[in-house]
């Protein structure tokens, strides 16, 4: 039971950490698909 709770905590930490890292790294679909010929309304 203790191992299962530790795995849940590890999954939550990995999910939150990767979300923070990827949002700051510029890997959103808007950042990847925007170029000089693309206009996106804000």
C-alpha cells in the first residue's frame, strides 16, 4: 500500500513538473505553428 501511494505521488510530481517545464520551453501548438505568414488573433 505504501508503494502505491509513493507511485501516485511520483506520477503527480512528474505531471506537474513536465507541465511547468514544457509551458516555459515554448512547445505549445501556438508557438510551434506560428510563422511570419500566420496571423493569430489574441
